[in-house]
C-alpha cells in the first residue's frame, strides 16, 4: 500500500532542495516540527511566531524558513506529520490488491487511534477555541487533516474493483464511514471525559463499522 508522497509538506521540501542544491537536515526539520507542535499547543496558532519556533528549536530563523515558507506551511506540516504517523495519508491508504473490507479495517483502526491521541485531542480543542476569532486556522487544520484523509479514502473507493464508486458517491460514503468510526468516544474525548478502549476493543468496533458501511454501499445505491 505504497505510493509516492505528494503531500504539501513534501512539495515544500522538494522546492527547498532545488533552491539549495543540497538536502536539508531531516533532523532539524523534525526538531522544528516538534518545537512548533509544542508552541502551537501551548500558545495557539495566532500567538506563535516563526521567531519563537526558531528559538525553541535552537536554530536560526533562516533555517526555519528554509524548510517552511511561512507559518501556514509550518502548521500544515505539523498536521500532515501527525496524519502520516498514523498512516492516514496517500502513502499508506492504498488498495494494491487488498480486499475492500481489509483496507477499511486498517484505515478504521488507525483513524480511531489517531483521534484518541492526546496531542490530536489537544489540537482539535485548540482549533475549536480559535475558530471564532481566527477561522483561517480552522481551514488550515481541516484541509491538512480531515479533508486530506477523506480525499484519499474517497479515491480508493472510486478505484477499488469491489466498490467502483462514482466520485460523488465515494465522497458521501467516506464521510459516512468516518462519522461511524467516531461514535461516542470522540464526543467524550473532546469534552475531556474518559473513554478507555483497548486495541482489541477498538478493532471490534471498527469491524462492526466496516460491515455496516459495506452493507450500506451495497444496499443503498446513491447514483
């Protein structure tokens, strides 16, 4: 389930490689991302500056800008990195001969684990808190995280021979599947309420949702 990663963050890297003529330090890039993540969570998007990121990461401001052209690109890359950590990106969400149920199962387990990550919960809460005064940060978050994951899974549903859905239908069922996966736990975690689940419990719930969505796709044609 591998493809070339064409995410925004890697486009930025490619552009910088061409400009500099030599590879940028992967360690410094990851250090910048980790520092930026901590600062965004601590101070919010609006109150975090590129100067603060450079100081926290222990690098020059020029180094930060050599990897990320602006704060929007940096924030987008922070979200992209977290999605990639949980394989919720184009590099991993591919069929390559696997059954639709198997793909949906893998995606479902990773998606639930992603939403249960304390850092992700904190980022959701941060974005919601800033959305009224700074809707731009909500747009960045949505496009880099939820929208990217939905686009990739929708594409898989369009191309998979078992499903072969039209784009409009694939978009609809992708959204329905992710909403099924959220269930009760997502609301509770967003409210800071405990909802412990073991990996086996997560998988059991995911399998139920996989069966439901495949039955709905089969028995409720939209087109």
